[in-house]
C-alpha cells in the first residue's frame, strides 16, 4: 500500500465525513469515487473525534459534571461532522418505520423533511450516547475516558464500510451508487485498521474483556442492522451507511459503559 495514496485517502475521507477543511490539492486527478477512499474511514474517524475527546477529557480533569462534559463533546462532534450521520439515521428511521414497502420506504428517505420516527431516533441517539459517555467519565480517569470517543469513532466508521460493502446499492441512480463501492481489499484494510486502532486506544486502560465485549456488541449491531436493511430495502443507501455509523457508535459506548 502506497503511503502517499493512503494519506490522500485520509484527507479525502475527512472532506467527505466532516467539515474539516482539506486542501484542494488532494483532489487533483481524483475521479470522485469513494470506494478505495473508504479504506481510510477509521483513521479519518479518529481525527474527527479528537476535538471532542480533548474537550471531554479536559472538562473531566477540571472536575466538570460528566453529563455536561458528554453533551458538550457530542455537540462538538456534531458540528465537526455537520450532523452527516445523524441525518442518515433520521432518514433511515423514517423510511423503515413509515414505509409499508420498499419503494415507499425509499421515497420517504429521499424526503428532506423529518418525521416522527426520525425525531425519536435522534433523541435516542443523543440521549443514549450522552448517558453512556457520562457513565464512562464517572468510571475512568479523564484521559482513559476521553480515548473512548476516538475508539468508538474508529469502530463505527469501520462498520459503515462493511455495511457499504456487504449490500448492493438500493437505487442504481442514488448517491451511494454513484460514489462507487469499496472492494474486498479496501474493506479489509478498513476493518483491520479499526481493530488495531481501537485496541491501541482501549486496551491499556480497559484490558481484554471490555475490549472484546465492545467489539462483539458493535459487530452484532452492524450485522443485525445490515440484515434488516437487506430485508426491507434490498440494498444500501447513503442514509443507511450513515445510520450504521450512529447505531454502532451507540453500541460501542453502551458496551463500554455497561462494563464499568
């Protein structure tokens, strides 16, 4: 793997997954496809989560209330990503919850308006993540607690690449279809990097069993959600890829919080 090509994939992944400014030179000669670029999603997720992790750890070290620190960290993370994945979660919840069949579900997901299912999904997403992160902040030293944010970001971005790879496009003319699809090699690199980076971030403070539990629950969430999307939509969309990130991040935080 060429290091320069991979660094370019990291930069392009940051541009796609966040609002972090990226120099235009990284896009010169690039065809706009994201299939190969997806191999760098876990590393990009780590970088995206760093500002929130720094603020969360600093607030805990200063004696702030863990729930307040958790909510501020989520606010920073949401601003950093532009609520990209939250939008996918809400659209997917509206489509799967309100669509009686595949075509109706896809039509609902394309509608920019938010419905009851989408609103409830967002409330639960922020509520569950805030509660779990606060519990982690109470149970771990500030630095160790802060490192769980990039760890969850890494695992959830690896899961979204797998979801993308495991399903065909639900719509041949959709955004996800036009962006290309990660091949087996890119998916393997994304999953291996997610595993290695999360182990590096979590293992020193939490040891083996919490790490294995976090991996198992995150993988189970990705597998079950992907199976549901396959059943209802017969393929992925950009919204279901984003929803995978949210669901797996929730699963990772809750798994860590339960073990403390």
